[in-house]
C-alpha cells in the first residue's frame, strides 16, 4: 500500500519565505503588485496552521483596501462591534490584536466607504505599529487629528487628498509637532499656508521630506518656518505659483544651504506666464537632484540660450552641483518643440551641468533626445568616469547615464 508523508518545514524557514514575499521588489507599489502580494500571503495562510501562524501578521502589514468589499471586511476584523466583543468575552474567545500588526494604512483609493467616526475608530485601533498613513479624500475630519497624533511610530504622513478647508495649517503643524519619528509629510494640495506661532509647536527633528501645494504668499515664504532637517522638497498643485513666489520660497536661507532634492510638478499654476526666467536654482548650494517638466529648463537658466544670463563678470557660467536630473512631460502646450532641445542640453553638459551623472526621462519625452541620444549618454558617462569610486559609491545614485522613468500622474 502506498503511503504519503508530509514534508515538515521548520518555523524559521516558513518565516524566511514570508519575509521574502514582503521584501521582493517584484511586488511593486501599484495596484496589481499589492493585490498579488496579498493574494500570495492569503494562500499561504490556507496551507496549514503552521503557515497561518507564519503569514497572518504579514497579511496585515500593508492591507489592500480598495477592491470589492475588502475595506468593510478589514474594519469588521480590526474594529469589531461592541456586541461581538461582549460575545467573545462571554465565550472566553481570545482573538489577536489585528490592528497592532498594521504598519502601512493607505486609504487614498477610498471614496465614500468610510465616515469621519469610522476613520477615527480605525486609527485608534492601528496606532501601535503604524509607520505610514495616507488619508482619504472623504471621511476624515478634525476629530481624527488627535488619533493620528497618538501614532508615535509614524514616519510617513500623506494628507495630500484632504481638502484644505477641513483644518488650517497651524492646526496641522500642532499635530505634526507630536510625531517625533515623522520623516515625510505631504500637506493637503489645497491648503493655504499661513503664519504660525510658537504655540503651534516645532517641526519634528527628523522631518526631511515635505510636499507643498495650495496657495502661498510671496512675503510669507521669505521667512517661512521650514523644518530644520528638511532636505527634499516637492512642489505640486501650487496656486498662483508665479516667479516672485517661487523665488521668495527658494531663496530662503535654510533652503539655499540645506535643500538637496527638488521636484517641480506640472500641476502648479501660473509658472513663468510672464515669460521671464529665474536664476534661483543657482542659489541652492546643495541641490543634487532636480525633477521638472523639460520645457522649464530654459526658464530656469539650465540650458542655452539662457545660461549666459547667469555668467559671472569674467563670462564663466557657474557649475551647478546637480548629480541627477529627471525631466517629465512639458508644462506649456503652445511652445515650439523643434527648438532642438537635445542640442541645448548637450551644450549644458559641457558647461553648467558638468557635474551631472544621471539623466532620467519619461518615455513619452524620448523623441526630444533621439537625434543626440548616444552623444548625450557618452558625455554623462565621461562625467561618471571622472568621479573617484569612493565618491560615486557615497552618492547613492542607482542609475547612471540616461535611463527612463515612469510617467508621474501627480
């Protein structure tokens, strides 16, 4: 008679498999990648009790909530009703604290599934281990701020979808002041930046990345209270973001000496509508990464013919510290695309962009470089070869030369 035997895997091996699923780059951050990872973890839970014990916590680390009725099922599990809790007590049923396993709560795809009270209750149940929270557009109010403040491990807070009218900038700063581990903050896109006082608290000491949008006043930005550790700034969905506002914002002493990465999105309004350029980027002494629409480079004196405008008294063009430049789709729709952008960029690589080691470009913009693609790539690799290996390793740049980036939906 044939016999079957079960292959036993030690718990350590099962945990290694689960850890591989969580760390595998193949499970990217998009919808399909998240769905596939959750599906694989769920299937592991169904294999046996041993696999369930190994995979169940990982299933709740970054729950996928926006497909079908997943959000409803998730909230029923993490936030059981009082009646169910009472029944479990009477029957002496011990259930795990599922909410304490949640580390990344992304509610950005939810529309009407949650209410203010439900979001608040959910935050109260996941606060122990939460390190990343993306707020929904609907179903969040002032009552949620106090509960977010209790998430003491929070490192990433994205409030970009929240209407700016829900709460003001001073109140949001009061919240952020209570999050000692916060490193990344995305402000509401439609929030009006206003002055704050000492009573509103200080920025967390670890806050290094910030995303701004909404309305801002040029005079206010001159002495804006920036986080002391801020090194990366993203500007998107800014209203009336004309040249004076941009220059007053970026000319702040702290940004001139500390800003290392800057992203300027296509969603900003009224940029360079007067046709006047700005040399402000030459004031940013530590700027090594820049991402912006390709047709804004001439307005910011990054490529000829405008580069000579920033030449010194001897006619020498200053060399920017930029190491990585990423260009996206155009900002203006009525410009002449035949101005030979590739020729201007080639000249800049010999002049003010002599430090550039990497050029990222959206695939939709590839035609801009086609006539001189090999020439441009060769010049950038010449820059790379002139850098000592130790300095190259310390730069942390993953892609050298010309590479392609995904389109940014903003």
